[in-house]
C-alpha cells in the first residue's frame, strides 16, 4: 500500500497541507508543536475513524473550523501497483461524511477498511501496560482487515449484549434474557474462534520478529484470554451461570467483550513489570506483527507511521526497525524534532524529507539543504 497524495484540512494547527509522499521512507522533521504528529493523526483517522490521541471531538478539529478533512490517494499493491484508490473523510466530531472511489460511504467502517495504517507513537505502550480496551481494539482492527465475517459477528454480538444489559438493568425475568444469550453465544463463539486463530498467527509473527528487532527481550509469547473460562464452560453456560451476579451489578460480566491478550517475554518470565522502554518495544513488536500478518494476507504491507521515533527508541532499535521495514517494502512515515538521529535513514536512496514548520509541510530538496535555510515551501 502506497500513499501517493495526502491532503489535510483543519486538523489541529494544520490549516491546509498537501503532501506527495515517496514510496519508501518519508521523514518529517520540525520543532516541537510544528504539526508533525498531526500529519500522522490524519493517516490514522482515515484508517481507524479516530486519532491515536483520542476521538475527533477531543480537539482534533482546528479551533474555529467546523470539521477536519482528509483526502488520501493510494495504490493498494505491494509494490505500489494496482489502480489508484481515493478516499475522503470530513469529520466534525458528532457527524461525518465519507467518499470512497467516487461513491458515498454509509458506514465509517467501510471507509476505514480501505486503507490500512499501523501507528506507533508515544502512547503505544498502553497496548502492553494499559487496560484491556486498546488491546481489544488492536485485535479487532486487525481481524476486521483480514476477515470479512468478523465485523458482522461483532455487530450481532454487540447488539445482543446491549439488549441483555438493558434487560438486566430493568430486572426483567430470565425468560426474556434467554433469546439474547443464545444470540450472544452464537455470535460470540464465532468472534472468539476468529480472535483465537488471529492471535495464534500474531504469536508466530512475534516469535520471528522479536529476535531481530529486540534480541534483549528474549522469546516472546502471546496468550489469548477469551473473556470467560472457555476451557471449562461454553459461552452459553457461562452467561447462564453469571445471571445472578450480572443482575446485581446491572451488566454482563463475562463474554467476548471482556476478552484480552498478553505478551510474555523472556526478559520478564514471571510477568514482572517491564521498563517503559521494554513495554514500548513489545508494543512495537505487536504492531509490526499485525502489519506483517496484513502483509501476508493482502500481499501488501500496510502504511507504517512511527511518531517521534528518536525519542521512543534508542539508536540500535531505531536502526533495526527501519532496516526491517526496508526489507518489507512498506511505505513508512517517521517524525522527529532533529535530523541528527535520522541522518542514516536520510541517506537511503528512497528517503523523502519534509520539513514541518508552523503547521506547514514542505519538501526538503535532496541537495542537502538544511531546515532553517531559505524556509519551507508553504501551502498554496
Ligand atoms: N484544535 C486545535 N486547533 C488549533 N491548534 C491546535 C489544536 N490542537 C492542537 N493544536 C496545536 O497544534 C500543535 C500540535 O501539533 P503536533 O502535536 O502535531 O506537533 P508536533 O510537531 O508533533 O510537536 P512535538 O514535537 O512536540 O511532538 C500545537 O502547536 C498545538 O497548540
Ligand atoms: Mg509530536
């Protein structure tokens, strides 16, 4: 997957930005607050319907503007081949409109399914250290891209769960719960089978990735937690057994909506807490495992966005992750405040450099002109 054109309007301080990224490594450098992360948020928004820094309504729309707008053109093939696709999203926080290849889209999910982007950013360690929500979102986003039956099962389950919760709150009799529990069990079993198979594939990807990405972490192992004691009871029975407790708390306490997964690494064999840097490396390995799986399934790696790479990883890890990505042929976006840590990648033949300054993004000619020189090329 290769983005050939990116237009951003009214995203944080970016009033209007247009970029023509290169097919390989794209480096975006500028001082603090210049708008570098915002460029990556635009890509993330198109692929997830939200930013990695929160929802659209949490400050993504530029002050004074009505909505953020992102337009992307890309070629879906592994070598940047395939017919050009186009997507546009206008999002005002509480409402949105989207276009995909010239047609309106009815569901935001349809738009997000088109362009795959994997983002690693300063908050990514939450994937390892935080609550279950980001891990479930990670797992389901990956599945949603590789398995068409997953989203319908997920929607059926979510609807039945909402109904059961409403009945529990209203203290309705057991007979009314039964139908929804059957529906939850049917859809939930299907979701869980997909999730289990998906995480087993990611486990294999991790086993391959971690030794080359971060040998110091030791062997990595990913374990799935389905959300109930699946080894002992069926989902239908688990729901039946938890009715009493669920009535007391007023919601459903077991089931795939409580699913989770964990990575155990050799460096912390008993599940000891990881250092912040180690947690970041594990999170990065999981994201790359997901990207590798997508790459295998689609024959094309997703776009990879690495925010503030130099402050997240040491030089050795930076070098390894960029070398690994170069081998895959993925299109990569890397931001940083300084050219110095990116000096080596910058010398790569396919590297394209952008200077971000005061919310404007301009190409940096390959002739070695340094930022701070004649100034960036601004928007039209
Ligand atoms: N809703 C908004 N409207 C206008 N400006 C905003 C909005 N939200 C954030 N900003 C401004 O946008 C900038 C944030 O941009 P961004 O986080 O992309 O910068 P950055 O280049 O990644 O900086 P850093 O190097 O510190 O990570 C800040 O200057 C901030 O004040
Ligand atoms: Mg930033």
